[in-house]
C-alpha cells in the first residue's frame, strides 16, 4: 500500500508541476496582452514533497 501511495503522490506532484508551469505561462501571456509584461514582478507558488531520510522512508511529508 505504501508503494501505491508513493506512486499516486508522484503522479499528483507531476500534474501539479505541469499545471503550475501552465499557469505561469498563461500569466506571462496575459501580462503581454495587457501591456504589462515585465513591469510587475509576480510571486511564484509551488508545491514540494519531502520524504523522511532516517532510513525507514515509509512516511511522506508535504511541505
């Protein structure tokens, strides 16, 4: 079951990364269309994962 959860978490992380990249690209294009490209700096948002490094590796922590 642990491997299934890890696999699902990896799939979800990949999906979130792809969607985040798409949002950033869309925001850049929107800024260009609105004539604000480069005038305002946007905050970047992301999601990350940490796995326990003490050896057992059964626990997954979301940062």
